[in-house]
């Protein structure tokens, strides 16, 4: 399949070509794929080949985003960070065009250096050599983070990642 044929659409389906080896992140909330790449440290200058589809139809979610990273097996720890903004995401590890492992992300209990505290008076925002650190929990269906230093709670995590 030629590169320009990576994304095809017939009348009922969007077809995205398979990757030979790497990671597929599925069931990302619509519009969050770029933030997933940011969380993983993948930017335009990165060496990884990335395929991304945004706002594609999903029977489970209505609409969803999908990210495929060729040639990189992302660690469980990295992927679990994604759960902060995509708690229903599923991960497929692929080798030789076949899925070798499939699992759902899990919310970590604590995250460091991922979220910035919105409290400007928090010690994590000072010139002190302190990394941000948040406890993660769910309130209702909303992922919530609480700063270990000042106690500030946030639910709109995507704004502070």
C-alpha cells in the first residue's frame, strides 16, 4: 500500500493501514489525539512515524480518535498517563502486523511532572527544585487530580498537562 493510501474511506468505513510493529492507542475521546502525543513526548521533531485519525465514527463512543506509533513500544507507565484524559483507551501492541498484546489503560495512583498545578502560590510553581506531584482518583465519572503540596483539586486535566 502506498503512503498516500494510508487513509481510505468507502461509503461506510474509514480504513487506516496496519502498522508493522509498534503501538496503537484506540478509544481516545474525540479531539484528544494531539494531547496524547504531547503526553508521550512525540512532536514534529520526533523520529517516530505516527498515524492519527480524529473524530472517526465509533459504535462504543459515538466518535473517537486513534493514534498509531510505528516502531515504538510504549511502556505501561507511559500509556497509563494517557488514562488521565482517556480513561477508556485501549492499547494494542503490534508485531509483524499482528496484535501481540491488548489491554486497557489504568489510572495511576500518583503522577509526577505531567500536570502543572494551577495554584500559582504552590511550591511546585516556585524556583525550588520540586516536581509537580498529584494523587489521581475518580469522582463520579470524572478523573480528578489533587496536588500533593497545596491540595488544589482539578478535574479539567487536559488544561494543565
